[in-house]
C-alpha cells in the first residue's frame, strides 16, 4: 500500500542513508547485506562515492544490485581460490561496473523495446567511458581494467576491444558471469525472473562463446 511504501522509504532514509553518514542513496532491501556495502564504501576512494549516487539516480542502478554483484563476484573468486587482493578488485569493480552509463542519454537507458543499431553503438561506449572516468579519479588500474572489459566475450565478439579468451582479464570475466546471472534471476518486466537452476543452465549454454568455459 502507499502507507507501507512511505514507511519503507522513511526506514531507508533514517536507518540507511542518514545512519551511514548522509549524502547517499539507500534502500530497505540493501539492509540484507549492510556489512558488505560498508566494506565496499570503505575500500573505494572517496572521490568515487558520489559517482555511485549519480549512477543510482540516473540509470536506476541500485545499491542492492551493486551489492549483489559484489557479493557474487567476490564469493566466486573465493570459491576459485583467488587471492584476497583479486577478490577485493572484483568487489570494487562490480560496484563501479556501470558508472559510464552516466554519459548515456536517458532515452536510450530507459527505452522499453530493442535498441536500434545506432543506439546500441552509443550504449556500447559506456564501459570505456566508465573506465576513463575511474582512471582519472586514480582508481586502481586493475579495477579500471575490469570495468573496461566486463562486456568482452570469450569468443571475441564482445566490446569494447573484441578481446577473446584469456586476453580478457579474469576479473572482467567473473563480473560478466555474475552480472548475467543476476540479470536472469531478478525480474525485468515484462521478463519474469528465472530460477537459479534455469539461470545456471543458461550460463552453461554460453560457456565457450560468451563466458569463460573454465
């Protein structure tokens, strides 16, 4: 109901944004992993934090989505036995992966139907733009590279550079995988959410083409 919606918004404002220092975006569902979000915020350069707020406001990207990707990506890295340094890089890059969408016209970001060829070319610039923005803010090069290449495909048909196989940074390959999984397991009207099992089957179908088969 409207009353419940307002109550949840007030809870997010008072218990989320203000308690965490103000000047930020918070939502009720982000409380499910507040420790992880605080860890991400702590490990990111302070100059980058306002970008996350702008991304949330302009692109509809939420704290919840960023937190889920950070949790999935770093968790997958840990399961693979990667170093803590690499897992931290994945966590940070997952939170920052779409900052370049700030520069994409809102009419394209919010278009309900398929993009035209020209619109798709514009959309495909966001990873390079985001990487450049982060590099200019002195973000760690490994994080910048993960953001730049997270839309590359294993078979070389991705963007922005058409890299293939192990030429794509491992961190970017992991973010590509967990972003696809997150998109499939959360509803995007008119598409319903898939079950975890359905999403994993889809990922396996893309192994060797879109995703790292290993």
